């Protein structure tokens, strides 16, 4: 898979390193000569250019990329890169970094963004996830389909404990993706039973989140 990353700062280089370790081809683009540190990510391609310029993206052959990641520290730049990648080059998957949570509402399909990653929101969500039991925590927003990745740790006294996954009437437009149990990642099958302390990861439509939380938080014996 060919991936172009706009922004060769610490975030961009870290992402590039992970992708290269997983066998992908990576191109790092940055207009700041001080950010072009080939020795830090020697396996990547490097391009000194402004990722907001069509001529630069032509040089980068963005039309050959499977994924574009807008990872600069400037939200305006990330939005422009995302829009150009999607509308001018038809890149199938565009991921954008949100630096200021107040701008998160802009990072949607109208600007070409498939997945928006807000570091402050993600850090906050991880803190909530670490301390919350029985509360739904939103980890990530997907622009396509208005869906979110959400997590809930199942309390031991909820009605669903001991219930088979296939017997649960899940809300529409929700999918149980993973169960994390005692450090193990389980792909849920219909015959698997839910246990207290399970971390449940769902992809769910935003309008179904409240219904999903109510279902997962219902206490056994509650009237």
C-alpha cells in the first residue's frame, strides 16, 4: 500500500515509521527544509514541497496513493490537503489530524476527510476509558456514514452478563467489533458470552449511541 503523509514533524515521522515496519511504501511531504530529516526515516521517500499546491501533489503522484494522511500542525493545511487528495486525485482513504478540538466539526466528508483523529480528544477518551465502567466512551469519529468507534467496559451487575452475543438485540446500525478480556483480543462470535469487565468496542451510528449505552448499562433486577 502506498501512503503519502503531509507533515514530516514528529507525528508524521512516527506514523511513517510504523507504516514502514508493516511493509507499506511511505512518502513524507513537507515544505520546511528543517523537517526533511532523511536519516530519521531512511526507508521513506521524501519530498520538499508545499502539500497545499497542486504542482507539488502532481510531483508526489498522489493519484497512485491508497491513503493520504494530513498530519501537519496546522488544521487549515490539513483540511486543504484532505480536500485536494479526495477531489483532485480520488484517493480512496484520507485521514486527517485535528490539532484544535474546536475545529473538529470541519473534518468531515465535505472536506474530503474519511477519518478525523483529534489527539486531545483521543487522550481524553483514553483517560475516560481507563476509569469508566458502564459509560460509553467515544474513541474516534468516522466521517463516512456518520459512525463512531465507541467503547464500554461491561459492569458485573448488568443484565447482559452471561448472555450470548447472538442473543442480544443490538440497536440498528451498530456492530460489536472486538471484546477485550483479560488482555486478550477476541473476535466475537454469536456463541460467545459476555462477562463482567469485558471491554466492548463497537462501530455505531452516532444517533444510536444513547440506545446502545442504555442496553449495555441496564442493571440486573432493575425495575
